[in-house]
C-alpha cells in the first residue's frame, strides 16, 4: 500500500460545483485508487505514449473525464479538472 494521498487543486468547492453527488463520489473513488498505486499513477490514463505530466482518465463509461497531476515529490495525486457531459 502506498503512502500517497490525493487532493483537489485548486479546491473541492471550485471543481465539484454543480456536479451530481454520484459523479463526485466516483471522482473521489478514482482519486483514492490513483493514490493507492502511488508512483505508478504517472503511467495511468492519457497520454499513452509518455508518463508524467497532466493525465486524463475517463469516468462513468465515457460520460466525462478527470484531469489529474501525479506529483512524486509530494507523494500526492492532484485532481485538477472534472468534465461531465451528463
């Protein structure tokens, strides 16, 4: 198990405003799983041809996606943007 954590960047209020509670719960579940895999989170999601940097991951069968930034020196995954198509 990893010592990594996750957080919203800039804030939970800003990123989740207006989203259905189920979407927020799914984002937080995925963020917890990304933190659990720790340094390997730099390889998850798009882009597929390189690791590190801002990553994207589909949520709820392609009905949206999250953009996240794994930062190894902080041992943290930051959720930076949530897109929900509804």
